[in-house]
C-alpha cells in the first residue's frame, strides 16, 4: 500500500480531529457499539467506528444543534451537540431484539450450490458508492431444503478514476482503503425486514483486489429463510493503514462561478451494475434520508439515474451455500 496516500489523507483529517468532540458509544455492559449511525436530521450523518467512537465538529457543522443516534438492538437516542460527553450509554431495546433460536447445526450430506456473480469492465455502468446508501440484493428460496450461506461474491471495480489514464492498461491504480458493512435481512413482503444476525460483518476493499471480492461468511451461520433472503453492502468510509475508520463527510464543497456547490462524496471501489439479470432484485435505501426506507431500484422509485436510463437494474452479487439433503 502507498504510504504517501495515508500520510496525505491523515493531514487532510487533522483539522477535523483538532476541532472535534470525541464521543464513544457503549452498551449498558460497557461494550463499544460499532458502526452506529449518527444523523444530523438534515440528510447528513456519520458513523461510529469499530470502537464505538465518532467525531463531531462545530467547525464543519456549525448549524447542527442535535444528533440522532441509531444502532441495531438499541433505543434511538438524541442529544444536543453543545458540550457532548466523552461517553454515551445506549439502552438495549429488548422488545426489538430478534428471538434467540437455538438450532443445532445441520448434519448429514450436503451439496455446494453457487449463484455466480455478474460483472463487467465498463466504468460508465458502475454505481458510485456514497456513505448515505445501502444496496441489498434479494435471493429467493426455491426449495425447502436447509441452506447455509458460506461465501459472498461481490463485484467491484478498482481501476484509476482519471478519464485520461483509464485508457492505459499500464497505469498504476490509485490507492484507497474502503470499509464496507454486510447485513442480512428477512423478506418482509418483498422488502428487507428484520436483520438475521447482529454479528459485525465487515470487509476492507483496496485497489489490490480482483474484480470479484470473495467474502467468507461461514462462521456467522446465516440460514436462508423460507421466504428468501436479502444481502446488503454499505460503505462506512475510508480507513487508515491499520483498518480504522476515518472521519468522512457525506458532501464535498466545490467552488463554482455560481458559488459553493455540495457534491456527494463517492468512494472506491465502484460497483458494477448489469442488465443481464431478468428479474429486478436490487433494493436501495438512503441511511440519513426518507426515514431509511427501502425501495426497489427501478425508474418508478428512482427518478434520476443514468444506470436505470441504460436499463441497468441490478447489482450482480453472487453467493455460495450449503444445501442439505432432506432427512
């Protein structure tokens, strides 16, 4: 990894840290709450890191007077930004915790089934991930056999972004290190519903990875419900050279002749979308807008999208699973 990249990135972040309030989110058992969402109530927001710590600064967000904090398994919490404490304890929400069902691991013969990922090399047919968006793919359950997910196959595109350099095969790829979160949802009347695990499933993608990122999830014991399963990925932000989440803004402020314009901050790698899948199986939500509601990724729900205008409705995620024989 290019150490100069991280040095420059760290320098860029120094003003942010220097004028920020560091706050750590913990449970009633004093455990850190990783990757909670901290919304500003105006469509902006940030995430806590792996240790439950987030950084808020009035220097960048002078008009924000309240933070809205949300984490799986905990009651939503709001707090004024004035004199933020160094530690916040979130209360467990017992009523919304999924039932703990003790099930023995399946035994006996099984076959490995793969659903191949769908990818391509066209930069113009890729989703540019932003910190506000989560993308879920639906996988139906076509038989009643027990199925356990073992791997995810995630199409990514990592090449250099510069238009001029992109045509040169020998151009060195610009370094980056992006943290993604993976979540698994039940099927709730055709939309992602309750989460199937509170396990922390994350991965880091860099420019060194191949075009299909292979993620081993066997240890998490994710079983496919009878009504199918949604698998999602979400950008949490860039990391430092130790894999720790860096503070990331949702918007970059760009000076133009018309004044300062806010442009959504995009993160690499890009996510190839495809028209090679006949059914619409991709769903999206904006974490800090519209109440975080899921919608099908199509023209009826997404009014302005170059991908949809080109007929590209799906993210071509694939997976591997164990399919057990019926007893």
